[in-house]
């Protein structure tokens, strides 16, 4: 059914963008910018150094695959639309 396909494609698009935003927030909250906000690093005579964060490449790939899957759903919606009598 066309309406269900459109709904699923839309929900997939929204969920992919939400995941991409959450991933961006994870990167910011675990990045070097958090060091100045740590209370124990503000103590006199204390120095804090940011070493590294685990690679998040696989998470970036998950966002890309989410967008590619949404494109597949959009193609599915187009093909279903072409098969209905809505398309003249």
C-alpha cells in the first residue's frame, strides 16, 4: 500500500536524522572540549590532558547506511506510486 510505504520511508528518514544528531552529540560530549569543564581539572597545580577517543567510524557508517536505506525506501515508494491508479 502506498500510504504505508510513504510512512515507513518518512519514519526512516526522521530516525536517521535523529541518530545522526545523537551521534554528533556523543562526539561533542566525549571530545576534548569537555576537559575545561571538569571540576578536578580546575584545581590549582593540576593539569589535565586529553589523550584520545575511541574511533567512531563504524557509527558514521551506520548513519550513511541509514540514509542509503531511506533512498531505497523512497525508490520503493516511487515504484508503488507508479503501479497505482494515482499515476496517470
